C-alpha cells in the first residue's frame, strides 16, 4: 500500500478539484450483515477490513486527511454484546494494522473521548498515535466514542479551565480546542447506508462541508463509487456565502 499525502503524487486529472479532507460516516454494517443472514458484528468486521483500500484510493487522489466515524457517543446505547464486539474489533484492527499504517507514513489520530474505553484499547490507541505522530503522509482521524456535541462542550470546559479572556474567544481559538485541532475542516462528508442525517458528527467543522449521501452500505463501497463521489465533489461550486464572480 502506498499512502502518501503529497498532492504531487495525485493520480487525478489536473482539472479535478480534490478535497483535502474527506470525512466518512461509515453506516450500514448491520444491514449488510443482516442481508446475508450474518450476525451484525460480522458487518462491523468486514467494515473495518474495507478501510485500507479506501485509504489507498483517497491517498492516490491527493486527499491529505481522512476522518472515519467508527463509534458515536450514542452508540453505547446499543446492546452490550454489540458494543463489546465493536470495541474488540477496533482493538484487533489497531493491533494488526498500526505497523503497516506506520510503514506507509500514515499519521493516526484518535478523536473523541478516551476515558470510557478499556485500558488495553486506550493503550493501543495511545501507542498508535505516538508511533505515527511524526509521519508526513495522510492523516487518519479515528472518531471513536466521538460526538460533536460532546466535543463542543469539552472545548468550552477547557477554555473556561484555561481562564481564556472573553475577548480572545473567537473561531480560531475555539477550533484549536476541538479534537480535530490538527486538521482543516472537512471539504467533503460522505454518508453510506442511505440515511440523510448528520448523527452528531463534526457539528462545528462541517459548517461549509459538501455532503454526499449514498444508499450503498459501508462494506459495499468500492473504489469505483469512491471515484464517482470525488468527481461529484469536483463539480460542486463552493461559495462560502459569497457570490461567484461570474454570476
Ligand atoms: C455503522 O453501522 C457502524 C456503527 C454505528 C458502529 P451500523 O451498525 O449503524 O449499521 P446499520 O445502520 O444498523 O445497518
Ligand atoms: C452513525 O451511525 C455513527 C457511526 C457510523 C459510527 P448510526 O447508525 O449510529 O446513526 P443513526 O442512529 O442511524 O443516526
Ligand atoms: Mg447505522
């Protein structure tokens, strides 16, 4: 796998606009499994296996940051065996894939709450993050026990704790207190699984993100569809509230 972030290595055509940061709501694992008569956890397992080839495709295009929504603050409300199964799958994935990601120059960053994860999962996450923190390739933000509202509240708490003067609290200061402080806002948010909602993902950061929804269930999202998603992004006119000069 070659996962490099430099845009000089991008395979996309010169005219194609490539998102710098792609964030993905990886939804539909349970339905994917159910359709096949398999337990839901099998869907989560296959869903994690899809990540590597997805990163290769995005990286080859010149994408520099990828944020994957893997487990929300609300997902704790699922049945205990599913929650424990997902935690195990993440642990296994970190154990098995961290070294290969490191060799491919990927920087792994956890975004979300760490304290509610099991000690061994916390350790694996910290190890992956510390091992890869100096890497200069694609940044992979793993949103695990992540909630946009929780992130905003946590930022407010820390700003108060730091006794930041009121006049210093502006957008730039606020974003530096978010879990995603090291990444630019996502240019493109993809949701698989057909739902048309944000489900508490990147609430602050998505202010001007482009959205792409697809009914494809996460484990079925392949490189061809991802290419089409990127083409769709390239055709979008982003105005950020302004009027286009040619309009
Ligand atoms: C997304 O797949 C993964 C997590 C939320 C952990 P789901 O488990 O939500 O799959 P569906 O939506 O039930 O098909
Ligand atoms: C969103 O999926 C969270 C993740 C993909 C991790 P959900 O399946 O939890 O979202 P809802 O419940 O359909 O809104
Ligand atoms: Mg779902």
